[in-house]
């Protein structure tokens, strides 16, 4: 009888472990504050994975979180999340794990990932990792390198039975391990290779020996895997020609397709969007979807519903719509700082994605030039793609070039560097990163000596200042990786540009304004630092370079081209985008930087265009006599959404997005101000409608002394300066700026010198001394604005 009872008990336990629980056990008497906090993190994680709560679920959860009665709040939170729980896990006081089926429907999508909640009742308060495995997961057939395990004999039955993949999501905002709370929820991601009905055995534990008796830590679940439809996308540009587009597909529950979790390049898991060339496919289960499609900031964002029928193949056509085409106006877009590895690409970046992947994103964002920079975390793998010229995937309208960011190198503490148009990517005499110089000046000199165009990346880091004043006279800490050593290097004439758009605008522009006030002529350029600072997309921060196309050839020249190699070469080059001319435009300041939603075209002072050859052959230099007036003109354009974006414009300037036209909106109108800047000060404003149309803007100005002049839409767009010399006198605009630079050199040395090698310290100290003496001389020559 006793043995019979044991068999009955075991049978009951087994039956329980395979049972379907319409409602999981309600966990009671738990401190509510940490449960509420964890609930918010679960919501954030679901959003990140592209499977957010529905509107109804979010409303129920908001009410539960607002409930002041702890017992009611706890029950209400569980009611919301239990409906999405595939499994309930109990960890008893002896740390034994048992599981029961939850109420979530076991539905998957062919070739797609689905996200489920796991409810954990942690009676033991353990803080180990909750592990989930399955003999049906394909990953169990492979080693960490992807090769089959040598001890396994893989049969056709093995391949057939291992139809799924299974991953416990334990990245931010969640934790790697259980928190020790008596109640918490975890996430698992389930992938289906197949369609139809498929059974999987799920196994849970918190370490060896924690499985409960009678296989209670195992659960068999029969999944229904909906077949995917091969949806062909016909992608047509504004002019009707085939192109590449950016697409986001959402089902009625707001879930993203293809599922973000475990996307493979060229689709990135940290994006909602995917990029598809004309004629390519996406796999979507049958159903209705909101399709959101566009192609970079010069295009309008369009939305429409599509219905994918229950069939093997389907096609949809998308016609993109521009609001402006800047290249037709003679300006070429670019992002000089994107990465193919590191940061969001991989949690432990070592290799990264391929040039084909990066080119797809460049095309999908209508970015005419993309500079893919190899850097520390991926240096030894990605440098194989460096060619010393444009990549072979480039086209006549879209160029990609591999170059270098000095980041993760010994000099990184002094500021990360963008080195563009290099012929050689290894610093002389180095074999590994650790051999490179430990401060920036030698690296910048080396870059320029080989014909490179060089400057500082993400300039604002380390140059934090309080408030929104420009120029800002507070002294930054100089403790970061932005344009820190710039105040020294600009004196030595080795810095072509500093980068903007990807760090707070006050921090970026303040240091630049101060050195311009001292008469230095370094230019500004726009970047994204994709996917490190901005992972949203390449080209979120941009530089536009003036590049007029060569004039049309005459009929006679065309005829001569048949036999004349010089004319033939000219003819072949006509209409071609040239990287050398583009990057020279950054060096010469024949450019402006922006968010892509605002533009300042053809900025001229007395008919001298920015970056054009002026006085004594110098680019952007204009000579005038005292009392002479300036006629300033530009063409301005922008595009605001119909309704104000409160989520952007109410944020401080130190919050993302750092540059955005929404921040420039005047009240609730569709207007933004175009500001004339002289020596860092706003001297006049004109309003334009940011409705997608181009407006002519003019200013009159009579400078009292030599000045630099620029135009901006703050904080979204900024031109490079035109340097106006009155009676041949150099620009010495501000004693306050000169004194700030003197103090900045001292502060920078204090911060950076401890990390400069002893063998290089004497040369560095001398270079810093040269900079200090130069600013001291400029201080004596400058306009006294200290009383203002």
C-alpha cells in the first residue's frame, strides 16, 4: 500500500508539472516597492525587444502601479503579467526548482522570435541565474564557435527535432541573475525555424542539483508556429527609380517584424527598421501590419496598412517621397564617423559586420558619403577592410571609405581622433595598439603628413559646462574623450575640424567659439558615432559639403573624347562624386553640419561663399576696410512635424537628441529662427517657416573689428565661418576667450599629463607651453570685453 501511495504521489507530481495553469498561483505578502520597480523594467525590456504591452495592458498596469493599497497593487500587477507568462517557476525554500504551464498562448512565427514572460516565485531568495534549456534548441548542437560538437553524432532526426532556439534575456534593463525578490518576472525569447505544430521540452534550473524530484523542473509545450509569407518589396524613389528604403513593420499589438531579437546582419537587433533594396524580401506571418517607410531625413516618413494574405509569396510596392533633395542644390551629405563593430553591434565586440552590411545602411539613409572607422575593440579584424581609397562597393552617387578613429589607443584620454583619407592606417613603428603615441599631437601630425584630413570626435565629452550660454566662460573639467587637447593642437595647425551633433551643443560649440575668437580657423563637421553614441541610424548627424558638378561638356568636347584621353577622362568624371573633393570641403569649411531636418545653403558674405578662395588665396577669408558694410545671405530650409514634439523640446540641451529642429521651434508655430553669429554672439535673427520650402535670408552687418561670421538655426544647424579681416588685422575678438584658452591649456595638462608616457612627456610639455604662450600673446592683442 505504501509503495502504491508513492506511485500515486509521483504521478500527481508529474501531472502537475505538465499541467496547463489557467491562472498561476498568486504570490502574496511581498514588499510592493521593488515589485513595482521591476515591473517598469519589464515594460522597458518588452519595448526594446519589439513586443510592447498593448494599450489596454499598459492602462491596466499603470492603474496597478498607481494603486496605493499594496495588496491590490500586487494582485493587479500579477494579473497583467501572468497573462503573458508561458511558465511559472517555483523555487522552494530548499532551492529546488519546479515549473507549471502559464496562461500565455504558445504561438510562434516561422523564422521569427517571440518573447514570453516567466513568473518566478523565489521562496529561497536565491540570486543565481535562472537557466533555461531545451533539447529541441538548435544551439545545443553547436559549440560557441558555431561548429558541431565533436562528441555528438548528428542524425537527420536530430536536425528535425532541433527546430527552435531559446534564449533567456538578461541584458539591461534586467539583471544577469535573479534579484532575490520573492516575486519577479523574467523574459525568454523563442525562435522557430519551422511552421506548424512543434513540441519543445523546456528545462529550468538555478545551478547543478537544483532540479526538483520527478522531473518537475521540465515542461513540455506544444507550440503553434505560424508560417511566414515571403513578401517582396518594390522600393521606388521619389523619381520612380528603384532604390533602397527603410522599413518598420508593426502588427496590431505593436510588435516589430522581423523580430528584433537575434537579428542577423545586415538587419541590426538594436533597430526597429530594416533596410531593403528594390526587389528584396521580408518574411512576415499572414496578417495586417502598419508599414512605416522612409529613407533618411530628406524624406518624409510615410505610413500605411498592408494586408499579408495566407500564401507563400506576396508583393507590396512603396513609393518614397522627398521633402528636399540637397544634392540637386550642389551639396553632398556625409557622416564621417560610423563603425562596423563595437558598442551596440556586439556585447563583446571583436569583429563586427561587413562592408556589404554598412553599405546597405548608407544607401538606406540616402547618405552620399559614409566613413567607416576602425577603432580599438575591432582593430585587428576590421583593419582588413582598409584600402587607402574608397571601397569597391561605392557607386557614382554613394561612397564608402574605411579609415581610423583613434579610440581605445594610448592617446584616447586626450580625445578621440577621426583620421580621414589615410594612405597608411598603422602609425610608423607600431605593431599593436599599445605602441601608438600616448597624446594626440603626434598622431594628428602624422595624419596630415600623409594627406589626411584630421580632427576630434564627439567633441563635447570632457568639456561639460553649466547653463546654455555661448560662448560659455565656465572652465570644463577636461576629463573626457572629446576635443580636450584641441585647445593645444589647434595652435600647432594640425587640426582640420572638430565634430559636432553627437554631443551636447553648448559643450561642442563653446570651445570652438573661443578658439575662433582667438583667430584660429579650425572648421566644424557633423557626425553620428554610430552605433556608439547614436545607434538609431547612420547619418543622424550630418555634414553637407558644397560640391558643384563639373560644367556640361560641349558637343565638340564629346566628339574629341572619342580620341582625346584627357577629355575622355573629364567626361567620365562628369557627375561623379569624388571623395577627395568632399573631404577637402570639410577641411576648407565649404560645409555646414546639421540634423538633416534643417539646412543652411550657399552662405555668403559680400558674395564670398563659405569655403571659397578669398583674400590671398585663403579659403573663407574676406578683406574689407573699416566702416565697410557686409551683405550676408543664405538659403534656409527645415521641416517640422505638424504638432510640437514635447518629448524633445522640453528636454535640456544636455539630453538627446542634442541637435534637432524641434528644439528650435518658436512656440507652437512652424517657424524657426535663423541667427547671424558674429564672434560667437547673436547679432540678428530672421524667422522662416520650417515647412520644407527653401527661403532666402539676408542680413546687413557693419563689423567694428576683424570678426568671424556664421549663420545657425539653434540647436539644429550651423555653417562654417567666413573670416572677415578689417584693415588686414587678424581676428582678436575677445580677451575673455583668450584668457579662457590659457586656463584651458593649464587644466588640460593637469588632467592629461599623468597618462602621457615619460618618454613623451618632455615633448608634450613643450607643445603645451607653446600653446600657452600663443594665447598669452593673443590676450594682449585682443579686444577688451572683460567688463561686458
